[in-house]
């Protein structure tokens, strides 16, 4: 009934010693003191009566102590970004149990989707192909415009000796699992240290940044999303060039909350990575400012809510940035050279077409420049002024046929048309 | 006489499970909880492991077994998150203990009782987690909760948990065994 919980057990008579219950110290011997026996029964009944409650208290206390051991680190690490060695080991064991099931689930889902996209979903391929061809034509036009802008940007960057870290290598990883809780925004990826991944590597999609690697096992890794409360990233506002720190909230939103109120910051402004955190390469798109409101707790700071470009709740495949370098990588440099050459060729072609077309522009320039010359605008550069063509039959309305306004006398007769004609004949 | 009837009532309501069921059912629910939100993100609102804790605790009618079941499942769930070990563990230990204790007093084969217990247990777990993360771990990200409708969100979570738990309980009842 009271198995294992009895503290003081009554001793048998032959175990009471040679003097029995007499002699010095006999009162303090449990076997001879009736109060000890009563106390033992009282404790027995106490433990048996509150066995359940005491067990619960013990269970909770052990876990509280375990919590205390885990969060002994400084405040910035207490957010849980890094675990101790033993905690990491425990997490690896848990992941080792769960990950195989996640892999099977992901593989099955991928197979079903592949079958669907290969056979069933091909019905509208022809229409989609036409739409895509039109899209390619439109993108080519845009590309020619962007090439010129990019060349200008590179030239300015070179002038400023601006060192840009470009992404040189990435690893594609598939999302195979989650933390299972909406309070911990962590995803499990199917690539790990064996694929060259390391903790704190930036993770992105073609839309924008999504987070960084938190813990990396041999064949899996954990992605800490931007909207997790323990996440953070250095960002810069694209238009105003104001730097801030991006953080997730408990409600799964992304905020910058270390900036004071600034009238230049407007909703809709693009947010980029600043590169200052040493994790995310500079210039990666993060999102746009969705709203700006005063932070009710930390005045005078504002809570600038960001809408990430990437849909953080619908990630299937991500790119892990495994390397970055100063300057463009070789493939991108070749593309840039090709873009420059195309832009130059386009410009030459435009000049040739302009030369062969009728000189509409010159006549237009002459028409525009004529009034300026009439007004005696000396500030205009002489080389830029077009020459009026000589008139075949000058009259009093022809250029230079009238004397300057300063030489005219009020009430004097106007010069006759004949004299004008003679002057023109001469 | 009273002790005899109490023992009989307990023996009447107490169930046992095959060891494989004891291990595999919670594990399956934890794996489902990890996989489903990848496909359907809103599914993360309910907590399948919590349902497992309630079911096994109530069926065994032992508060100690309920607390231990809650601790085991909760700690395993902590391993999948970035929280320190113990956040889910403490909350689910208390939920398991209380579920087993309440299981003595009321008829847990009744659907309404099951629904009410699941609703209360879900709310209790949410409050426990809030207290642990905010007071013990000092998580400041919870500061804007009233503005973001935290109570409403947790009520919704509890309601969804009830909707999921009722059919799941009926399914899990098939694994019950008498001694």
C-alpha cells in the first residue's frame, strides 16, 4: 500500500541494542521513542495521501530546473538561438525519430504532384505556352532597359569603390517538416552538413529572404524563419537608406522596432538586407513596409510592420546561400558583359535608323530654337542654335529685315516693301 | 464498504493499453502535427499531442501516469521547436495530471464531458505556456498580445481542438483494453 514511501520503520525488539530502552540516549533512539513511531505513521499517511500532488510537484520542479539550466546564457542568447551541447544532442535524437517519417511524407507528396503535373495538368499547356512566349517578349524589352540601368549602376559603384557581396553558390533544399507549433516558426529542410550547410547560413527564395539556418545535422537542418520571435536581421530601407533591425513577433509578424518616428518612412517602401549582421548578403529583398505605428511599450520607438515578399507559411523549396564573394561571380559577369554588348548594339542600331530616317528632328529643333533666337537669348550656347535657311523672296517679315527695336522712332513711317525688296536683291 | 465501492468504480473506469499503442499513438500524432502544417499552415492552430495526453490520462485514471505521459510527450514536442526543453513539458504535465484527476469525478465516456475537458485543457495549456515564456523565460515578444487578440486566438484554438478531439477520441477508444 505504502510501497517505498515510508520514512521511519519501527524496528523489531531484538534490534534495539544490548541495553534495550534503557541507558543514555535511549530516548533518542527511534525504536524506543513512541513519538518517532507516531511521526513515522504521520509521514506515511502524508506521503500516501499527497502522493499524486507531490509527484506532480517533483515533475514540474525537475523541468523548471532544466529550464533554468538552459537559459543561463546572456540575454541575447537567451532567446534560444543557440543551444547548449547536451540540449542540441536531445534535439538531434528527437529529430532523428521524426525526420524519417517526414521524408517519407515529403517523398510521397512529391511523387503525387509529379504525376499530376506530368500527365493530368498538361491540358492547358498550349495556352500557357503562348502566354509565356508573350511574357518572354515583354521581358526582353524590359531587359534591354534594365541593362542600361545596370551598367550605369555598376559604373557609379565603381566610382564610389562600393564593395558588393554577391551570392556565389547556393544549395536548393526542400521543406519536409515543421515544428508543429505556431509559437515556434521552424522548418525542417532535407539538406544538412553533408551538403555543405552550416548554422547561420542565409536562406532565401526567388522572392526574397526567408530566414537562416539554426541547427544543422548531417542530413537535415532547421530553418529559423524571419517571423519567429527569436529571429533577427539587419535591414536597410531602400529609399531613405535608414538602417534597422528586423524581428519576428509572437503573432508571426515581421517588424522593425528599433527606429524612432521619422516622417520620411512611408508604407510601401522596400526593405533590403543591409549586410551588417554578417548573415545575409547585402541588398537581398526582404519585403515592403505595411504599416507604421507607435510602439505602445517602447516609446519613442515605432513598430514598423513589414510584409515579406516570400510567403513564409507556404515554403516548399528554398535556396541556402552557401557562399558569397566580392564582385560578380563569373557567370553573372559574363551575363553583364553580354548585356553591355547588347545595349551598345541596340544603341548603334538606333543611331543608324535615326540617320536613315528623314530629318524630322532637325526641323523640330529649328522650330523650337527660332523663338529663342528672336528673343535674343544670349545664354544659349551658339553651337546648339540652328541656322535659319536663307529666304528666296525676302519681305518685311523676313528675319533681319526690320531694324533693331532700339533704333526705331515712335511715329516714324515703316520702311516700304520696295526698299525691302531692293535691299533683299542687293 | 465505501472503500470497496470506490475501488470498484476505479476498476470499472480504468483502461490499459498495449505498450505499442502507448508509444506509437503519441508518436504518430506528433509526426502528424509536424507534417500537416507544411501542407496546410492553418492546421498548426490545434495540438494533436495534447489530445493524446488527455486521452491516455483520462483512460488510465492515474494522475501520476497522466503527469508522466504529459511530460514525455511535451518534452518530445519541445525537441521539435526552438524553445528550451520544458515549455511544453511543464504545461502538458499539469494538463495530464488534471485530466486524470477530473477523470475520477465525471463520466468521461460522455461526449460533452470530453469536449468540455478538451476545451479547458487547451486553454490551460495556452495560459501555462504564456506564463512560462513570459515570466520564466522573459520573452518580451508577448507584449502586444492584447492588441493582437491573443485571448480570442486561444479560444479559437480550444474550439478547433475540441472539433478534432471528439472523432479522434472515438477512434482511439478502439485501443482500450481491460485488465
